[in-house]
């Protein structure tokens, strides 16, 4: 029988938390089609931005030796982007999702849940030495910025180009 401990729950949350939040966010946005489309596109952009930043900055993870060996065995690639930790992809994904749900829904309960889950994910990534505090904060900041910009772009698309209509019964 599987014995579930708080440590095991934290590990699973740290590993699968961003994916779970992505699915929940998609479900929350299922009736907001424009936001859903921008959420999907923004999420893809955020992922590629994380990979690009890791390849540019090339800052190793705190446990670089252990992780480097695992990546080398799994992928056969000694310098795969995942050996780098700056910025944290998990924190970046959480920041992106946090910004979107905060600005789209204006619901304190949803926002607090996302903040709590984001905090737990970041704690797990730090405790397992996958990222330093700086890498986590940088990832959160980058992701939040991309999420905010995605929200602004989607909101402008929804509002469109508003023009005043001349009054039908006004004197000429």
C-alpha cells in the first residue's frame, strides 16, 4: 500500500503543479474564447521564452552535477537546455498563470489558491535544489510579465475599436 506523506505530496505538487494549474486555467477559461486562445498562445510563447533564456543565460542549477548526469543519460545530450536553471520554468509557468487568472477573473479566492500553489511549487523546487532563490524569483517575474502582457493583448482584442455613434435624434 502506498503511504502518502507530506513530503511526497510536495514533490508531486512541485513536479506536476504547473501542468495541473494549466489544465484548471483552461477549464476556467472554457467559456471565454478569446482569453482561451490568448492563454494557449501565451503559454506556448512563455515556454519557448523560458528555453531561449536558459540557452542565453546558461546559469547552472544548484545541483548541476546530479542533474547533468541524469540528463546526459536520458537524452544523450551533455548541454541540453534543462541543465540550466535560470529562469525557473516551473516558477515562470506559475507566474504566467497567476497573472492571467488575477486580471481576468478579479476573484480573490482563485487568486489566493494560485498564489498558495505557486508558493508551494517554488518551495519544492528550492528544497530539491532544482533552483536557487534568484532563479525562482526571475522565473516568477518573467512569467508574470508575459501573463500580464497576454492579458492586455487579449483585453484589447475583446474591446476592439470603439467609436462613438452619432445621436439619431440630435439636431443637425
